[in-house]
C-alpha cells in the first residue's frame, strides 16, 4: 500500500504538464527578479532624476507624528510606502507586457503551423473550361456562359 502511493506520486510528478509547470514557475520567478532590478535600478533612477532627484523607494506618508527626535529615532513608525507601490505596479506592467508579447508570439507560431492544413482543404471553386470564370465545384452549368460542366459524379 505504501509503495503504491509513492509510485502514484512519482507518476503524477513526472507527467509532462507538472514538469512544464514547475519549469515555468522557476523561470517566472527568475524573470520577476530581472524585471524588478530593471525597474528599480535602470528605469526609476532616471525618472526620479527628471522629477527632481526623487528616489521612489523613499516616498512615503507617515501615519504618526514624527516631529520629535525620539519618534524619528524609532525607525519602526508605521508609514504608507507609496513609492515602493509605484515600483511594484511598474514591475507588474512590464511583466504583463512581456507575457503578452510571449503569448502573441506563440499564437503567431501556431497560426503558421495551422496554415499548411488550411491549404490542403478541398477547393470550393473551379474554373469554367469555356469562359475561365470561377464557379462552385458542384455546379453543373457555368453561371457566366451557361456551358454544361463536368462534375465529379459524371466524370
């Protein structure tokens, strides 16, 4: 009984979908760190410089009065860190945009793979041998010149 459970778990864990999901989560976590560094270290410093040498991580609203020296020395005062929130929103927008581009690229590749199948589909029109106009494949007479046409059924 014990070994059956372990074997079932191994079978579940080694399925392609589970392994693909695990790889995706690991790559996504690493990609998230790259995007966070991009936002914090590359994008936000120039934006902060343009806006008057502001570091967005330092933007905050204190929830208590920090006018006295003892309050200021307490670094544990509650604050709303809206600058950090701005950085996180920018992280999200960049990650979402990259995922959008990735999905768009994958969909384009899928469409290219499906196009050869569409080319193999049976034609719906044929040329009239007399006037060279396009007519439906099942037509027995040309709608342009009224000539009698051969059909697949009669040869």
